[in-house]
C-alpha cells in the first residue's frame, strides 16, 4: 500500500465520520427527524442516497465475478433481486406508499389491515421480517468487507486467545470498519446517513470514471478480444448456455457447468416469475422504503424513485466492467491453468485487481470509493432496521409515552443489537454468493406472496398477512440452517440433495407455502373492517380486485373514480426494464470495445427515455405538490 493511497483512504474515513457526527445534531428532535429526516430532505438528495445505498461492496464483488465468468448476459443475474423492482416503485408504488404518511413499513400495514388483533399481528410480523432482513444484510456486508480488506491491506490482524484463534484477519477487518460506520449512523440517524451517502456517491462516481478511463487508455482492443469470445459478448441466450469461452479457457466453461446455472433459460424464467410478484409486492421494509417515506410529497416520492434508477447503473457498471476488463487481460491466462478453480476465486477478483493492477492514486480513490459503497449501504440498513424495533415494537407495545431523548437512546441500543446479530450470523456464512442467493431467493421468497396480495385483493386480511409472512419466514430460515449444515448430511439423501439445489429453484416451494398460509389465514377469519378498507382504498387508490370496496366508496362519493391504470403501468414497467437494462449493458459494451452494440444500447436508452418522458414523467408532473 503506497503512502498516497493510504492517505486518501484515511482522509476519506475521517471526512465521512466527521460529516456524519457533525450533522447529527439535527436528529435529536424526535423519531421522525431521526429515522425520516423530518421529511425535509430534498428528493434529489434522497435519490442520491438511495442509489448510493444500492452500490454495495459485497454486491459489486459478486457482480465482478459473474460478469467475468458469464459475460454480458450475466446482467440477468441481477433479476434475482430483482433490480427492476425499482422500476415498479418508480412507475406507481412510490406514489401508493407515500400517500400513507407514516414512518415505517410495518406502521404502513396498519393503514391496510386496521388496529385490531389481526392488524396488530400483521404489524408485528412485518416488523420481525424487517429486523431479520436487516440482520441478514449486515451478515452479507460483513462477509464481503472482510474478504475485500484482507486481500487489499497488508497487515495480519488475526487475534488469538491462548492457542485458539478468536478472530481471523478477515473478521477483524470487518469488525473495525463496521464499528466506525455504526458510530456515525447511530449518532446522526437519517440526516447523517443521507449526508454521508451523497458524499460517498460522488466518490464512487469518480472511482468508476477513473477505472473506466484507465482501461480505455491502458488496454487495447486486440488485448481484450483475444481473451473473450463472441458468445461472451452476446446478450441473448437459449435454454441452455453455449460455451462462453474458447477451448484455451476451458476451465471457465467447466466452472459454469459446476455452478448450477447451465440451464440459463430456467434461471431467467424463474427470475421473471419471482420478479413480477416480488416487484408488485413492493420494496421490502428496509432503507429503500424509508427513503420513499422520507420525501416531502407524493410527487417527490415518484421523482426520487425515478432519479435513483437514472443515477445508479451507468457509474456502477463503469466500475464493474472496468475491473472485469483488467481481470480478463491480466488474470484470465493465469487462472486458466488452475484446475481447482471455484466460485470463491471469483469473489476475490475485485480486491486482487485493485491490489496488483491499478496504479497509485487511482488505487486509493478506488478503495475509498468501494469503502464508501460498503459504508453507505451498511449505514442505510443500520438506520432502517432499528426503526422497526423502536417505533413498531418498543413504542407501540411497551412504552407508548416517553420523551424523544428516551426513544433515540433506545434506538442507539437497538442499532448495536441489530449490528451484533448480523455480525454473529456473518460468522456462519459460507460465502457472499450463498448469502446473496439466500436473501434474494429464500428470505424475499417468504415476503412476496403476502405483500403481493395486500395491494390487489380486498378480501385479504391481517391474519392472512400474518400467516403468509410467518410461513415464508420459517421456511426461509430453515433453508438457511440446512444450507449451512450441508456437510452433516449423507451424500445422496434427500436432505443433501435439497441443500445442493440452487436457492432460486427453491423459490416456488417457499412461495407455495407462503401463499397457502395467506389463503388459509384469510378464509378462516373474517374480512378487514370495511371502514379501514374504504380509508385505505380512497387514500392509496390501487388497482386490482377491490369491487366491493369501490362500490361502498362510490355510494358515499359519487365523484370517486377507480384506478384503471393497470395496463398503462405494466406497459411502462416493461419499457422501464428495457431502459434500465440499456444502462447496464452500455458501459460493458463501451469498455470491451464492441462498437456496434455500444450504438444499439445507446439508441435503446434514448428511445426508451423519450417514451417514458411522455408516459411517466408528464403524468408525475400532474400530481399534487
């Protein structure tokens, strides 16, 4: 580590923690200021913060690995989350959610199911899901930052207790960075999170541009095309993947075959199936939802969500594609001779490239940018998770009347508890990939059914929501335990076979259990009170199966009109997915110098942007301020 690079990193850490603590005074007025910034933060700052929060280091390391191995079509792996749930949020969900005027996702649930026993059950279960989700993501970040810092920094921080290893170097690095990030996040709440994330976004954009510029100047077209095949550059695919690499790099084709995604059409089909329901279900109760609820108005919620999509993908993929190009030219020939190559080797491509193949100065800025990526996403979850513990559990059920200072102090304690549990879970995770697949496929699989039904079906009630979410959480947690215990099962047994199955293919099972719980809970209990349903329907105005409620509202207000925008919203979402995809593939084609596809992707981006200006932006402008 050169002194210049080290100085840049130290300066960045001091600046970030300093800004976070300095601005923290604004968060001391109450919970609304602490968790939502008093709904006074400009929408474009929230959009930058939201985009920065999605630019995490664990995900970046994972995406570098899959782009390197699978080529351009690897952007389809992003549908596992699915990233285009941001398009659904942009097109209509941000407006629906912001109309509630509440603080958290679980508090929002009470506006849908009421405050009786069923409503309270649904309220508690979504708060529990939010807390479990935050803990799972903190484990995911713990795993990623530890691997990254161990490869980058030269010092061995292994801690011993007698003859035993208390923390290995990877864990020690992760604990130090997590502690520093937790300090400013806990101190300043949403104000500190947004202020530092806007700063961090700027650093990440500079890092992405520098890496992209370096690859364009330092590597020639011939060097790149001598490594990758035409199939590697092909965005289209069949049911089964063809060989992505030439015979010279057969070891990479073998790795693809062993990863479980050879049947690529099945993966994409499952991602589409899951993605549609997951996207209409809306954002999970985490930082994304907090940003929507933090906006000043319904119109600004829509603007913020659209801005998040616009600013996130091109800078991020300039960085990812730049790192991959360097890896293709400098590391691929050496890796091709490694017959024991596995998925874990791909997860450390990012820090390896930074450590050995990026020049001084750029290395320091890039490290600061990736550290910023980690700190921004981590801080977003540390702010979002405790909101549910304090506002939705402690305040509502244990101490409804207390001073703002008391609640903020409890939120500090809750933050440290959530972080500690996430770190504890991170100790037991196999890899970034295993946590990615568990979160996207299993944990979110348990969330989808109940949260899809809450928007579109009037008869779905609080008990149906509770049992749908509870069933999904139990099955998802069981899958995580089984996956971490796979070594204890006899090879060939059904339990061993279950753990060997990729998590995305377990989604229909988890979804099935969750939908069954939702229907049984709904049909064996009475409907939600009609007065609650009328208030919700008049306020949010969703489309779907709401005819009895619509008739009841119409009988009281003859001027009321139903939402008939389902078809228009779905068409906009389809256009938006193409728009979003063009922003992902454009930087990749640019850096691998595929000039015809650069032009095509740019034209697609411009055409879809113009269409969305008329079909979405003009519509948003007509919303009330």
